[in-house]
């Protein structure tokens, strides 16, 4: 028998759907000396089954003596008072269970009514909180728009600063031109 069949039989065995011949095949497989390691945990169980099948009772008359002793003991008859007590105890148990059921039902309905009121209050509080958040968010957006306008103004100032940098560069060239004129034509400067 291959491992797949053994694993399938093990599944059936633990589900309680094997027949006697399948159980016998499992006992034979697991009582061999070599059992695959992943199936070794099942080997002790089937070895026990095989060993217990060959056990014999030491005292063969034990069962008959045991049953005879049971028959000797007389069963105490149930008195009329005991029957009435059992009847009343049954009614009391029934009423107790009904009382618990009614209490649980009332508690559940009270909770659901209280929950609906609490849910409505929680809804209103959440709605108010979200409204407040929306107003603050809108104010924040207005401020952000003002900041955007401020940023645009800063960009314009940076353009002016770039213009100023250009003017400074032109002044440097202008001074360079003046010095060049002094170097090239020193006499022209003296006439002015």
C-alpha cells in the first residue's frame, strides 16, 4: 500500500468511516518496524490496538460475578414524596428558566432603546464636530489663498530684485567703460 492510500485511510479512520479491513491494513502498516517519520506519531496508537487485541483476562469469571453483585443490590423505590418533590423541582426549574429569559429579553430591549437615543446623540455631536471642522477648514483655506497672493507678490519682488541685479551689472560695465576710456584716452578726461 502506498503512502497516499495510508494517509487517506488515516483521514477516514479519524473521521470514523473506516471498515474493519481498512483498520486491519492500518494496524499492519503501523506495526512494521519501519514507518515514515511524518506518520510515526500514529504508530503507537495502532501498536496499542494490536497488542490489546491479544490480551486475555486473568479472571474469566469477573464479568459474571460483577453482574451478579449488581443484581443483588436492591434499588430503593422512589416514594410518593420523592415523586412530588421531583415534580415541584421541575416546575420551579421551568419557571426559573422562563424568568431568566424574560429578564434577558427586557434587558435587551431596554438596551436597544437606550442605544438608539445614545446613537442619535452621538450622531448630532459628530455632525456638530464636522461642521466646526468644515468652518475652520474654510477659514484656513481663505488664509491660504491670502498667502498665495502674498507669495505672488514675493515672486514679483524677486523679479524686481533680478532687475536690480541687472542694473548693478550694467553699472559695473559702465564703470569699466569709464576706466577703459581713461586708460585709452587719458587726455579726454582732463579736458572735461
